[in-house]
C-alpha cells in the first residue's frame, strides 16, 4: 500500500485555500486569496521541494488540477518544482473533467474532494506531531501522522 501525504495551506481560523493569487479561489465570496504568500520563505520552499522529490504521484481535486495545469506546463524550468510536476503521474478526482491536457494525467471518477481536512464524525482522529518548524516570516510548518 502506498502512503498518502496531504499538503494543505490552512489558516488558524480554518480556511483551507489555494496559496497563490488573490483571484485564484474566490468561491463562497472568499476575498483573501493569496493569504499564504507573505509566509513563504526559503525554508518553506526547501521543505516543499523535499516533499515533492519523494513523491511518485499526485492526487488532485479538479479545481487544483485546473489551476496547476494552467501554469506548470509552461512554468520557468528554473523553478525547482517545474520538471517534477510536469513529469510525475497525476490523478484527478472529478465527475466533470473529461480530457485532461497535462501529460501523465488520469481522471478518477468520483465525488468532489472536501474543503475540510476532516469530516464531521463521532470518532476522534488521533495524530502524532512528528516535525515542526517556523518560517522566517512567522508561518508554521507542522507534520503529523495518524497514530
């Protein structure tokens, strides 16, 4: 069985949002797109690059996939993630995407990926903190694994 790693940008008030541009994800009237950008620094970029280097496939929801597919195929190659994202297998969970244009992409018919990290249920999800660090800009990177 393969390991699934989730990388999310999550604010303390529970907003799980794309980290990019202000106009990137305005669903539900959200007006603070790009909120995570000021917290990016070299340490975060290095951590993301290390995580990506250990990745042999990506699992995206349709919206994230479409945002990535619009940028990364023509992104500058000097960005450390460009070649890896373009050459690694990608799976997209979608009921509507039919013809993905980005190479190495397969569509998995399914329901939308939730915008909440955990579903509401009666069971407590137990996690163990295995790593933590703070960016030079005050962001916090936390790595948990289920116990």
